[in-house]
C-alpha cells in the first residue's frame, strides 16, 4: 500500500495494439465506403441505360420511328442524362430499326450497352 497515489506505468505494447486496432477499423470503414460508392456508380450507369431504352421504345410506340439522336429523346421524352458523368454513343441503323447505344462513364472503361 502506498501513502500517495502512484501513476500506473504506461504499457507500450497495449498502446501499439490499440493503434493497430484503430488502423484496421479505419481501413475496413474506407473499404466499405469505396465498395458502396462503386456499387452506386454501377447502378446509376445501368439505370441510365434502362432510361435510354425506355425512351427509345416510347418514341417508337408513339411516333412509329426511332429518333436520329439522343437530344430528341431529351427534348421530347424527358430523358435526363448526367452529361458530366456519362456519355452515350448512339448509332442509328434506320428509322424502323432500334438504334444501338452504349452508355459510358467519362474517364473510365465502364459501360452499359443497349439493344
């Protein structure tokens, strides 16, 4: 028993273990955020592809012909494309043949092909 309170000796191993555990938890958190973000990007790419396809089918059903460009779908059928994130490669094969299109992410090899 001590007459005065004594300070506990600081255990260096315990401190190092706590820092290592905190680093592992931080790495797992960053990995999870990255995984969720990548999944959301893929979903948005696929949703854009489906929206283009739906607008094409609607246009053909109403007008009896496919449009000559994507801008027509944006102006007349309410198609919204985030042009800062996605680029649509659109190839017209004829007024009565469904166009071929590919939705691509700017600066990336990711794409979703339509038709």
